[in-house]
C-alpha cells in the first residue's frame, strides 16, 4: 500500500467520538470537510455517538449526510467507540479527533506532511490552541511522579504549563517536534501502526487511553511527533465538563491503570500517599474536594492488588 495516497482510494479516515456536544460537533465536521477540500486528500468521515441525548445523531444525518454515523445505544467510552470505527476505517491514515476541535486552514495537509516526513514516523499530533488563539498543548512526555503531584496539589499555573509537568515546547513553530504523546484531541496515525499494535485498551473508559496507546506505539519502534504548523482549536472538556467530579474520579482510575502497567509497585504506594496528603490539605482549608481526594487515594491504594 502506498501511504502517500497515490495508490489507495482513501488517504485519511477521520474518526470522531461524540457525547452530547451537538453544536461543537457540527463545527468540527464542517472544518474537516473544508480541510479535505482544501488539501486535496481523499477522505471519509465517521462519527461514533455514545448515546447522546442532545440530538447529535439527528444533526449528523440531516446536516452531514456524507458522514458515516454509528449511533450507539449506550455510552461505550472513548476507547471502545474509537475501536469500533478503527475496525471499519479504510484510509491509509486515521485522524482521531475530539468533537470540540476545529481544524484551522492548512492543518490537515500539515499533519499529513509531518506523518510522512520519515518512514519511522507513526503518529502526528497538532498544535492545540485555546479558542482565544493562545497555546494549549504542543505535546507531552509520558507522565511520572512530577505530573502526578501537579495533578493532586494546587500549584501556580506557570508550573502546570512547564516542562516539569511534561509539556513540550512547539520549537520553531514549523518543523515537526519529537514527543512522547499528544493530547488525544487530535492524532493522525498510519494505518500500518494500527495494524501492528492494535487499537485502544478498552479497559480505559476515558482518559489515559491515548498515553497507553502511544507507549505501545513507541515500544514498537515508531516515532511520534507534533506538527506545529497544524493548528487546531480545542475548546476542551466540553463532554467531560458536564460531570466534573465523576470525570475526576475516572481520570485517576485510568491513571491508576496506566501507572500499574508501566511503573514499579512503589509508584502506586506513593500515589496513594500523595492523594491522602492532598486530601488533608484540602480538609484543612475546609474544601469539599477533600472527600473526593480520599476516594482517589483509595483508588491508588487498591490498584496494586486488583485489576483496574
């Protein structure tokens, strides 16, 4: 298969998993269609809807008839929903997008060029921007102890956005930059990579599934890059923000699964102790978040003894 697009019918399959983000999804789909036209790349678009109740399936059918829709009767989670579409994707590359993203002009072509900059490049992420145009994410290093502590304790925003928290700088803004993983909101991956390493681990309902996937991709010898010239607006947290406490619990359940797989047993013990300490700090300040952090500590404490 010629992955540059000269010998295949479809260059890129775009997959979007949605849950109650109707209007943002409409903007996302419109931006993908514009970029396919602008880039000259041949594509198909697939939406997997996780049992939305806001009319998302009806919108896709009515306003985007060329989009292939898979409307699920229950929320299967991000990983499982993406895997359903990956099994059906026909493109030489697959673009995984969150429904709260918008591709800016030239983004799709820039992602495609970065993915094919060298044969060993297996995935390319975009430069994610906030709606006001400020930088949100250029990519990350795999999470470790520093990132865990920053997650648990309230720290200065400059520290949160620093290299200590695994953030990668966008370089010169044009050339691809090697990273460990992008944010899962926008990832272009070769079909050959999916065939080699498989899809997402469905044990992750939400969060960290893209980090786990990138660990497996890197372990198979592929390079992962950010394409800073590919600029994508990411509104961020539009699905998960509907249930913030539940999503925080889910974040740490997923992190516990990830840490258990890729770190030594002592790491989970440290994580549990750190969460208990964070809960004590919040309790002294009279904040309700203390109870939630105690739950998080219990998740990490139990992760070493049971499947998570």
